[in-house]
C-alpha cells in the first residue's frame, strides 16, 4: 500500500525530498575581525659606534663626563626585584630632557595606577657600560641613551606574537617615545621590545 501511494505521488509530481527551489539558501554574514592599526615609523638603521661617539662622546666605565641624574615623575620598580623602588635615573645629559618629557607624558596619559597595571614602571636599566650582545660594538646603554622596560615580558628574541609591548594597549606608550625622539627595537626590528633608544640625532 505504501509503495502504491509513493508511486502515485511520483506520477503526480510530488516528492518527499525538497527540490532546489524549496531550499532556502542562507548566506550568513561573515564578521571580519577588527583590524588593528599598524604602527608606521621611518626606516631605522642602527648607528655605528663611530656615529654614536661623534654625537655622545666615548663611553667609559663610570660615565664620567656625560652622565646626569634625572628625577622620575613616578616611582618605578626594579624589574628583577619589584620590592626596590627607583625614583631617579642616570642617563646622558644630552637626552635627559627627552627622557623627562617621555616619563611625564606617560604619567599624564596613563595615570600611575594604569602604568603599574601595564608594567610600564618595570625598570630594566639605562646606563650599562658594555658591548652589544654577541658583538664588539658598544651598546647604546654604554652611552646611557637607552632604557629597557619590563624585560621579563619583552625578552630579547621575542617577536610581536608574544611580546607584551606589541599589544594595542601599549601603542600610546610607544608613540610617546617616538614623539620625543626615541625608537623601539620591537617596532623597527621585531625583537627586543623592551628597548627604547634615543635616535633623533640620526634621522
């Protein structure tokens, strides 16, 4: 009986299966992920030791003749011992004003609580009389024109995939450094995101 009814339906043009016309094709709206604004800065080329010496003088172990001390507008924490507060920083006298403007702008824009929450206050050092890692040229830290921040979460070989400073919430911080003549190696070379060095005189 069932077979007979089925045959009659087929002869009359009915079918239990929907035709293409019967099927409503729904194209769900594809939601594209929000695009992050890409940071764009001038091409960077690391200055040679001779260029650095011509601008900032020859480095020495004590920084005699070029180091000065600036007062920080907010206390920082020593990166490898957060119980130690850093309220002053030794740097080259030629970049002291630029550093002061950077830290003041960071405080004005973020506020102290947010600076601490983001780890922008984790001080990794400025003056350090040493050569570049695995090289013979002087590090810019020997000239005291660079500062490292939050080194534990922005390691030397980390790229933008994992470095903390590559996140969108730190773009304003990086913009402030660039505004006052610094570059960030993470932005320029995609490694060593902790490192901010003065570069205005070489542009």
